[in-house]
C-alpha cells in the first residue's frame, strides 16, 4: 500500500512539475481568479442577497467551480444572469484545463515512444540488410548448385554413353 501511495505521489509530483512549465496554466488560473473577484464584486453590487464582498466572491467561486453550495444565492435577474454566464465560463475554463492536462499526460511519454520507434526502425533496417545478404548468398549457392548439377549430369552422360 505504501509503495502504491509513493508511486501515486511521484506521478502527481511529476505532473505538477510538467504543468508548471506550461504558461497557459498560469494564464488560466490568473483568469479564473480575476473573473471570480470581478464577478464577485459585481454580484455584491447588484444583488441584494449578496451581503458582503466576501459573499460575492464566494458565490462566484462556488459557481465557476460548479460546486453550488447554495449558501449564497443571487436572487435578482442580473445576479442570476451573471451567475449563468459564470457557469458557462466555468465550463469553458475546466474544458481548457482538462485539455491541457490531457496533452501534458499524453505528450509526456511521446519522446520515449519516439525513441522506441527509432530503435525498431534501426533493428528493422539491420534485419533487412542481413536478410538481403542471406538471399544473395542463397542465390549464389543456387547458381553454384545448378552449375554443379550440369557438370555432374554432363559427366555422367558421357560415362553412360
């Protein structure tokens, strides 16, 4: 069990390190936090049921992450419209993040696959070269055998006559 947890932690750590090298992740997180704060502030200003700035930001964060605790709920038309737009934005945001995560996971081992393919190509070329040598040697032996058979049949033909 400890080995599995250690391997899992190592995989997560490697994934995190790979994601840190991608600036798009920083851009998405910055965009998410900025939109959360701006929309939270707007909710605080336009909705009477959002009593504090923190409640507005909390509502925006819960909405954008699709958690939906329901402890702070906008009730005005514009508050609900803003929350609906935030839901759509959250869907797009998480789709982009999932795509980046998938590309990172898939692309991680592509260089290893490329090396494997290169090794297979080298082995295939070596085998093909050896096969050509064997086939040419077989052809040479076949010609030699045919010549020997002709000599043998001509010498036995002279003896028989």
